[in-house]
C-alpha cells in the first residue's frame, strides 16, 4: 500500500486481515457497474502449489466474497477473465514444480505436453468447472463478456510461450514463429459438457501481445481494442 499523495510506502495491505491467500494477481479487474474489485491469488498456499483463491471486494475495500479451488496442475496464472456473470481462470502450461526449484532449476518452464484448462466459476460462486482444450499459449486478456450462457474471451494465442525467458521443458530453443500470438476469441458454452472443451476463432492476422481496451467496457460486450 502506498500513500496516494506522497507515494511513500505504507506497508502490506491485507484487507484488515481478511486476505488469507499468500498471493494476489498482477491483473485484478474493476467491474464498472459497481466499482467492485475482482481479484485472485494463484500458488495461494505457497510456492508452486496448485491452489487458487478468488475474491470480490466492494469499492470501499471490504472483501465480500472468497472461494478456493485446486487447478489441474501448478502453473503461472498471470491474467484471467471476468465477465458480468463469470470469472475464468486460464491454466496455461507455464508449469511450476517445487522439486525442480529445490534442485536449482527454473521456477517456470513451458510444457508442450500439457493441455489447457479454463476454470469457469459463477460470480460470487464457489464451484469451478474445468473446460479442457489442446496445448497452446496465452497470457494477457483484452476483455471478456457473456450472454448468460456463452462466455467470450479475447486474448492473443500462440503455439508456444511468447516469452523467451521461460525455457522449454525439453530444452528446445525459443521459436519466434511459433511464439507469435494472434488475437483470438475463446468461446465457452456453459451449458455444454466441460469435456467438450471450448472453441477458438482468430480475430486478426497481425501478431502482438499486451492487449488493452477501454476499461469502462470491461466485463461487457465492446467494439474496440488495441494490441502491441
């Protein structure tokens, strides 16, 4: 926590002790409908653990909801998607492993053998459904919205990790062609069997990362976004 006038460090902010997760995401979302802060922690019980803690806090800073889940495997969940009715946790195979870390290996490695999972949870809910898909890479979310049944998530998607500082688990060199991310739309049918997975449609043929949109339209259907 910092002082908004002087930018001096105040100290660690724990929501008056209500934050039980050991971590908090770099990408919380603000719901423009009511100003609530929607956020989560991954590795929430400690280094490389598969635990996820999901929170909602009102605009006064009071935590109003907390729920815990276990991911299919331990990975970096850097960004996520929030819509009016759902939150979605993308499990992308930048995997972590405590034993590897203890042996002096890297914290995260790209594992091309692992599938992708989208963990779908109703807003203020406590049950997760994992929609499984084939191996691919995605990191930052441009925006997401839903129509009550279908969830639409817009994110750059590539064949392999876009970031060369994360090594391949096989030792393969960084591949700049396969690492290119193209803005794509993932569509989840919440009425379908999670084993049926989710659909992907490419939206652009210009590669890029770090997408942004007007945050006044966050969690809602929107018309414009930019990608670097």
